[in-house]
């Protein structure tokens, strides 16, 4: 279960690299803390500062949330979804650094690379031995210390839309919330076919240019993981070597 939860969070991109969740003496998981979220760039520093994300009113619990009706959506919501679609479809490559806030409040860092369609690599900095690689068909979760690898179908990942060649959020995903503010545009999606059950993904974009800044994945048990990205490069094409998976390694 820990592996599944870590996988969801990593692809939630990015919960396999997370430390184990805290437990009581009886072994019962401790209710997760709500992670701080939303990235702000610190002056003269590369790492992001984390702030609480804006709340979106009217969004129901994961299991019962209603999909937004595009005909009933407010004009600013429609425009926001159109601009998010345009940003995601124009995005072909992306690389940079990330900070991950785990369900127990601890943090992980690392580097990431994306090449559309379907290719991704998230590599966690030591002491975490985990890396996640998608080659366009499969997703591999590797443990460099144990020399193990688990494979999943790419369609089972919560952020599959980020790797898609083309995306229409209204048609291709389940949008259950949109909020437009002076600093942030927030879109909430639900995925029902991911590993571990239904997941909710809260995406946050800069209101200035609609660039993706962070996401928070909430799994079926209510555990939240936030990933904030920074020092992002959307022009340099990563080497295809970064996305190679040796499937025999998983046998």
C-alpha cells in the first residue's frame, strides 16, 4: 500500500519516494496534515516558498463531486479552462527542479524532465533512492538502493493529461472546480481509474501567464501530497536516454 500511495503522489506526478506515514502505537495511520502549497519565488534563491493554496468553495468530497457543466460555467471559468488548455497543448518539453510536501509534512526535492507525448522523469535527491520514468507507454518506479522496479500503465497515472499530446480538459477529464484570482488560477480534476482508486488533483497556475506552478494530489484515503516546480525550462529538449525503461528489470 505504501508503494501505491507513493506512486499516486509522485504522479499526482509526483507517493513512492515519500517516507512512511506516521502511525500510532496500535499501528493506525495518523490523519494527514494538510500540506502547505502554492509556490512563490524567493528573491535571489532558486527554491520556492510554500504558501497555503486558495480554497475553492462548493467542491464536494472526492467520491461525490459533480463535473462542471461547461454551459453553466461562469465566463471567467470558461476563459480560464481555455487558457489552461492552450498552455498545456503548447507545452512540448519541460525540465526543472521540484519540492514535494509529503502527507506527514516532510519534504523531498529533486529534478524533473518532461517530453510530450508521454515521456517523463522525476529523480529524487538523496537520501531518497527513488526515481520515476515514463517512456510513452509505461511508467516505472525505481528504487536505486534496492535495485527494484515496478511497472504501471501510463493511463493509470493521475497526471496523464500533462503528458498527453493534445488535451481538452472539459472533454477528456473530470473538472470539478475552477477558481480565478489575482495571483492564481486553480483547477480541480478528479481521476477515477488511477492506481489505488479515485484521486483528486488540484492544479495551480500563475494568473499572469498561466504557467503551471504546482499540484496537490489527494488520494482515496484523503492523504495529500503537493509538488511545486521551479527553475523551469520549456525550451531545451531533454535527451531520450532519460526516458528509457528496461522492462526486463521488473521481471
